[in-house]
C-alpha cells in the first residue's frame, strides 16, 4: 500500500519566526546590535517614575481601612479604582466645604 502525502499550508507562526530570524541575522551582519548597558549605566538609573512624568502636586501615599464588601466592590470596578475614588472624594469635599 502506497503512503499518501498531503500538502499542508505553511504555518503562519513559523513563517513569521523565520522572517524575524532572518531579519535578526541581517542586522547582526550589518553590525546593528541592541544597546549594551554598562555597569555604570545600570547604576545611573534611578528607581521610580521617569523624570517629568510626575505631576507637580503629586499624590501622597496613605493607608485607609475599608469594610471588606466596600473594598471588593471598589476593586470590582477594575483598574484605576483608586483614582476614581480620589475624584469622588474631591467632588464630595467641594459639596461639603465646612468639613
């Protein structure tokens, strides 16, 4: 019995991998390398946010206690819930100036 061969379409993921690999080899042959970080470069880096990315009147870190159900509801809002709580508190303070 003869073995039947089937032709399959090329795998797009493998085609992309091959393309990327050939591009990397070409860059290497041209001398295009990724930036090399010396120990001095690494030590010069500072922790935290990049310079200029922080507002002038930046926020202050604090600890606040919520009931578990309140905290769960706030977290369920999704990313940015703390910022939204901050905005709600600002609005509340505007409507309650005597506080």
